[in-house]
């Protein structure tokens, strides 16, 4: 056998090259390679949000308010949060992917916070090992097993191909409220948009309403999802108004975009509707338009006197005085708060703050602000919302919201009924 002095040098070169490659790329299922986990450097935790700015843009205010308090109070020793922007995905999957890629590669974010997108590019973010924290408006935070890289402050509320839902609590609260006013067997009509998220929501809401004691007379995810613009709302108005065997239903719920929902409600009112509207669209700017309507929130509500709500309001006003409260502001705030807790937990077991360390910490944490939001219990909440919580508020005269039914949680599971599936 012939030996050579160059062999050791050659093997050293090979080892060095392999070491560089292995620290730059990590193998993932399917044989693909992805960049290594993001790392917070120079004491800076860089984040950015993602969602449809037209509907959820003020989520950025809620998130920044929470990050500002964390920075001022030095909550994460040795680190400061740097919120770059709330990127607009236009409700378009291609745009969402392009914006996420830009945030990861150019802004070098450690995480997407807050995520209020209904078209989150979960596959890309997972490949890049970038966690995202938000409201869970789509099913990308949902898994069949262990948690992935997506986390929702309310847990997985819209799992695909699920067999049950916990989305029943606000219907229970509304049923109680209507019963107190003399309507013991109410009928309900539910309109959603035609996106996958919208259709999943309709099935969950209708199943929850029936389980709560409503007779569901209409449940369709047929309204064109944004950015589509609908000029004539009369077909939807008429369908809802006559959904109860040619008569009006007692309750009409709309999951169409806020501005469109208000136009639709006004059209229905002008046609002589005497029933009740239900929506998730809390905003004091909408008080006049929502007069006589109920609004549900997945936390204690801005009218609550809980310490958590008072702290959120103080943080928001300190950051941007005069800010109006909306579900997006709350969604952004809670997403940031959940992320901060995950960061703190990750630093208990990892000296280096990386995106994967944050994911591991979040995957086993319970997120809660006492009497305000949660508990959202991971890892189980990756598969379904282990606790469904809500507050029901009422707009009696168009001047103020008031709490009709206080913050309540349930772990009750309700079967998703095939008859409400949106094929």
C-alpha cells in the first residue's frame, strides 16, 4: 500500500468542509436542506408581524406596546425587542410567502409576531425554523401530533378534518342571554366566506350553535373572501332574511370582512329585520353601526376590570395615546406577550437564544393572563383548543359596549356535524 503525506491534509479539508456545511444546513424530511436556526445577536430580538393590513393592521400597535414595556422593564435581561413592521399579505398566499421570505432573509427575524394572517406560509416558516405567534386565524398552527412552529394565543381553533370543536362557548352565552329576553328556542343563520378558513369556521360555528340549543337554519361559506369586492349584497341579504322557512331567523352571524358585514347588516336592517346580529367585530368606531348587536371576544373584553386588561390598556396608551381598542389590537398584544413568555422560558434551558429554542419552550408552555385570556395549554393546544373562552358584549344604543355575559371558559368538545361541512 502506498502512503502519502498529502492524505492527512486532504482529510482535514474534507472534515472542515463537512463541518461548515453541517452548521449551515440542517436536514429535514424529504431530503431538503434548510438554513440553521435563527439566533438573536447583539442583544437584539428581531421580530415582524404578518397579516391583511386592511383588516388587522392595528395589531402592530398592540404588539409594539407590549414589546415597549418589556424593553423598558428589562424583562429579558441582556436583550431588547426590535419590532420591524407588520407586513401586508393582501390575503394572498403568494404575497404572504414572498413577504415571509423577505422578513426571514432580509430582516432576519427570529420569529413572526404577531401573525394574524389567514394564509400563513407555514410550510416555508417551518422549513426555515422560524416560529410564529398569533391569533390562529388559519389552521397552520394546528398539527396532528406534537406542536410545530406555529402557536396561537387561543390554541388551534380551526383544525382541518377535525371531528370535534370547542367553538361553542359564545353560542352558549348568547343562548343564555336570549332566553333571559324570552326566546328559548332561537334560530340562527351563519354566513362565512369561501376561503378554506371561512368554510371550516362555518362548520364549527354551526355545530357549536346547534349544540348550544339553536336551530341552525342556514350555514354557508359562500361569501367571496378578500381581496375580492362584492358590489351587490342583496342576494346574501335575501338568503339570510328568508332562511327560516321563508321567515327571519332570530340570530344572523356574519364572518364576512368587517366593512362588508356592516353594509350587509345595514341592508338587512333596512329590509325590516327585527332579530339579533352576532359578530366578532369589536371596535368603538363601529358602535353606531352595530347598535342592537352582540359581539364576542376570546378574552375578558376591554370593558373588563381585570388586572390583565387594565395593564394592556395602560401599555397601549403609553405607546400610542388615543388608540382605539379593537380585536386586532388585543390579538397583537397577546401574541407579543405569549412570545415574550416563550423567550423567557427558552433562556432557562438555553444560554443562546435561537428560534428553535423558543419553539421548544413554547411547545410545552401554558399561556395565560389571569382572568383575561387563556389558559392555552401546549402541547395539546396544537391539536385543538383545550379551553375555549369568550366574553359576550352588547351594544344597546350605539354609544357603548357593555358586558352581557362575562369571561367564561369551557373544555367541552362538540362533534363537527357532517351536515354543516362546506364541500
